[in-house]
C-alpha cells in the first residue's frame, strides 16, 4: 500500500503508518507482520476482543440465513435483541440504528416529540460541558467540546450546556423550554471524567420534580464497560431514555435507542433508516449482549478492573503522574505533564496501542474479556515507555 493509494482516503485524522490486517483477542497484526497489544479495541467497541468466536459464529450463521430484508419488515434477530434489551434494562422499547450519533439523534427527536405532546412545545435539551454525543450536526451541537464551537456554523439550536457535577448550574438553567437533560455517566472523550453518583441521583430527582426527561448516553459506558451491563444500574434508578452503541455490536456497526413507555412516543414516519434493525447486525448484538450479561462475565470485568486500577495506581505513584480514574474497564491515567500524544506514539513503537483523549490523560479500554497476562504485558510495555519518556527529565 503506497502513499499514492492512501491519498484516496480523506485525511480526517493523523494515523500511524501501520496498516492492520489481522486481529485475535487482545492482539493486532499489521501488513509487515508486527504485533500490537490492543488496549484501544476499536475505541471501546470490541467487547469480546478481535475475532471472537462468539461474533464470528453469529455472523456466519446469520449471513447464511438472512442478511437484509428491509426495515419495513420484521426479522427474527431484531425482535429477539429488542426483547433481551427490554428484559435486561427495564426500559420498554427499542429502536436500532448503526452508530452512536444516530442513536442520540433519535433520543433528541424523541425528547422533542415528547415536549410537543406533553410540555407545550418545550424543546431545549441541557447537556454538559465536555460531553460528547457524536459527529452529526445535532449531536455536535449537543456536545460540549470547546474546539467544536466555531465549526460548521450555524449549529442546531436548542442545546444549553452546564458544567458536569454542578447541580446549582443545572437548577438555574432549567426553564419552561427545557424538555430533557442528556449526559454521559462518565464522560469518555473528555478524558474519562465521572459524574458523581450523588450528582446523577440529584439530577434524576430534579427531572422527576420538573417533569423533564433524563437521557443517559451510555454509548461508551454501556454493555458491561463499567462493571454492570448498564452504568445506570449502579445508581438505583432507570433513566427515561438510554442510548447504546460501541460495545453493543462487539465491532460491527450497531446502536440502540431505548425508552420507557411514556417517553417512547414515535408515530409512523417519525423515525427510520435503511439499515435499522438489520438481521446481520442485530444477530451479532444478541450474541454479544447475551454473553456480557452473564454474572460470571461481569464478575470478570470487575476483577480485571480492580487489577488494572491497582497496576495503574502503581505506575502513577512511581512516575508521579496524577492518579487513576474511571470505572470498570473504562479507566484513565492522569498525565500531569500533558504529554499524552508522545506516550501514545512511543507505546505504538513498542507494540502497545493506547489512546490519549486529551494530552493530560491516557485512556484504557481493553476488551472486556482481557486476561491478567495481557494486563501484565501492557503494564510492562507502559512502564518501559514511561521510564524512557521521563528518565531524561527526572535525572
Ligand atoms: C462514541 C460516542 C458517541 C458517538 O458514537 P458514533 O458511533 O461514533 O457515532 C456518542 N456518545 C458517546 C458517549 C460516545 O462515546
């Protein structure tokens, strides 16, 4: 593959030169035969690692039976997955889409429709500073990424941002135009910034008092990532609307919009999409969710989380990095010196793939079935990289 070939792709992000050809479990291989330990996993997407037999089998079986029959017809996997998600989440209804942004667009539409029906046309959705909800125009407008403020103007109106974990800012921002509050239980792209449990519980309470919908964007935190199938399970309430993406397909494009009966107010023609609920992707989603929802599987996620937290804390103490945060297998190491991109590059050169969502943090999002041996291998490489990166400055 030459530069000439590569230039046929829009240059939308700085990519390392490697061209990946094969994946197995926690490992990726490039076209020159180099192996990499993968702690990015498709951006918290490959729930069961690369080439998981669970996913390969679901794909093969379904591909031989039915790949697509039009979203205007029912298919068996779509019905099965919707019922499974209903039973596991306690929410009543489900709409499938292909990306997280699309699920969030659906959540925004649902909230606005509900506002027209039940709140005198209230349409405003309060979101959070630093929040990330996707890259369509509406979801970019809902996101609180300061670098995006001036992009692709004019933005979609109707979104107001408040700082995360600041209840009084939220209270004073609510008006009779407010129809919903939309947030991530842990802000992933912002660098793994958790909302506190007390804040989220108070937000839920506030929503009940004011008759406002609560939308949880669990595209990154859902499907076992934080140690329970859904992050909201750790809070003792169920939001009105929950969006899922990333991990639900275990690597294939699938997302879901879940809503409680009162919030699930689409009529015919309000929502759709050519590939929604297609049997190939929903069959994979069903296999992934069935696997992850098993108590033993989730116990493994929690055990691996404790292990990784301990190891990262040790690295943080050794190199005076600033601490570890996050939950489950969505963890970040603070880098007080702000050299994330340099460490990511050095790790890549040493055969480790990690991500730095902000220069001041490294993010770890391994497959949920990661092993202790793989964790140890990752920590060894990272230790070496940190030693090389910081040795001159420390001397
Ligand atoms: C990744 C992500 C999205 C967007 O999902 P896409 O599949 O990239 O559209 C939305 N919200 C959160 C919290 C995410 O992490």
